C-alpha cells in the first residue's frame, strides 16, 4: 500500500529538520555542540586538607576558576536540555502522525472493501471467491489494527519519555543552581577565613573567632574551617564547643592534634587527680598515635604557627617528665628554628634538670630569637612574653625588664595570656637555684590583670 508510507516520510523529514535546527542552536550558543569541558568533568574542589598555613589566596584563585567552569557547564547543560526537549516533541509528533496515517488508511481500505463486498455479494456464483477474499482482507485489516494499537502505545511511551526528560531537566537545573550557590558560599567563607587568619597573626583570637564563625556557617562541610573554629574555641576556654567541633574533624590530622591539646588543657583545670590523669592519658595517646603516622605529620603546625607537638612536650612538662619533655622540645626546636617558644621551654627544663649553664645558653638564644620575631611583627605577644622571661632569667636591669614588660602588656589581648606569663615566671623562681623574680615585675602584671577583670565586669 504505497499511501501508507507517506506519513512515515513526512515524519522522518520533519524529525531531520528539527534535529538539524536544534543542533544549530547548540552550535550557535557554545561554538560547538559538545564543548571540551563537559558537565561530567566539572566538579568542586574538595575541602582542603592542606596545612593550616596553606595560602587562602591560592584557594580563592581555584574557586574563581571553579565558578567559570560552573557557568560553562550551565550553558552547555541548557543547550543539551533544549535538544532533549525538541527531540521529545519530535518523537511525540512522529507517534501522532504515525497513528493518524495508519488510522486513515484503515478507514479508507475498510470503506472500499465494504463497497466492493456489497457489489460483489449479489452474484451467487462468486460466493466462494468472496469468502476467500473476505478472509484475506480481514487478516490484513486485523494486521493494520494491530499497527494502529502499536502506534497508540508508541505515542503513550513517547509522552512518558518526554515527561521523564522534563523531570531530568528540572533536576539538572536545581543541581546547577546548588553548584553556583555552593561556589559563592565557599568563596565568601574563604575570604572571611583569610580575615580570621590575619587576626590570629595579630593575637586577636576573639575577633578571629567571629570571622571563623561566619565562615563556618557558609561552609559547614569544610574540615579546615571546623578545625580552626574548634581550636579557637579551645584557646578561648570554650572547651565544650571546641572539643565538639574537633571531634567532628578527627579525619583531619591537625584537628586530632588540636583535640589532644584540648584534652591536655581540660586536664589542667581538673581538681580530681583521677580525672586529670585520665584526660592527660587521652591527650598523650592522641599525640603519640599521630607521631607514629609518619614523618610528614611530625612537621604539622598549629594555628599560631608553632609545632603541634609543642603541646605534647608541654604535657610531659606538666607531668614532671622533664627528660622526655626536654628531648621532645629539642625536636620541636629543629622543626621551628625561628621560634623562641621551644627554646624558652628548653631553658626552663634545663633549670629543672639542674643544668644551669645550659639553661643560660637556651635563654640567651631565646632572647635573640624573640627580638628577631618582634622586628618582623611587633604585635607578636608570644615573642614579647619570651623576651620578658629571658630578660628576667638573664638578670637584665630592672628598667629594661619593665620597659619590655610594658610593651608586652600593650600588645597582649585578654587576660589568660597574662596569667600564663605570671605563672611561668613564678614557677621559674620556685626552682632550686632558679632566677630571681622581682616583685615589681609581678606587681605590674597583677595590676594589669586586675584592671582588665574590672573592665570586663563594668
């Protein structure tokens, strides 16, 4: 039946025209139907697991690149979805034309056959031939009806496919919108983190915490953000919040070390000896476990730029394990040769071990390193504290010591660092054959602590 082929021919021609048009749209929009950077290749860079000292500027450049790639992915995905939708419509049109064409052919054949049968039935001698022909035409009509049913099913299937493609289009649109939102939030979070790091370098932990709180709200899946905020909470003695965040980031090595430090600090505050020992034990286990992980982890720094294992050495010193602490501080001093912190503690431990000559050598070196750090950053209050301690031990003149102390008080934020400075000086003076601690120095520190406490309660 030649006429039955006409709808197929029309449908195929129409399909080819529409497909060619849709392809031209994609080419006009992108320059090529399939751009080199496909949606499957576009991804968000994972949360950094680099050292806390990794450049935030580098992360910002990486995220800017990500946003450009995301925009390219959006444009390509939209072009591709337009093609999918056009193809779905063409499929529906083909199904409809197919069904209509077959239905009209069936009607035409059925009408012609009915007329022929009426004309032919009047001749009795043709009855046998008529029955044979009726059977053959009936079989053909049955086959054509099956084709109509198949076309109807094809139309229904096409509609289902089109609906499925529409759902996929909507889902991809949502994913792309989420991708752009995530990229924007990460960009803003990194900018806030950079401001937070600047405040850490200045010793302003309260303001640094505010910046990191805002950053963490924007990027709560970022382990580095969580680690920094948890560490800051611990340093500000917000132990419950800090430990909770650090526990969530245990897969990140610096966070495990910060958690160990938090356990040690929490142990310092315990009145119950059993609880103190238990917390010290947890801290030492975490530190020791990390040291066994390899050479790379031994070089990890905390958020202030000091060796993370200085906290383990401090724990050993608190426990009176002076020889072990001394050996570990020597290792820390080689890892951070520019820092006066481990050298100051080596001097204290040398006093405890009765090696006064070695203690003097350590404090002379500590004073030199502290002065160098202050030249680089006059607001480094840790270096100022080491300078004051070395000046006391080396018996510099009282006016020089008080002048250094006034500078240290001016740049030291908060109250807790001053308490630690005062306690460290008193502990040194309490050691047998330890350095003399002038009461004028003690009184000036105590007066400043009292002034700040009154200002807080006012």
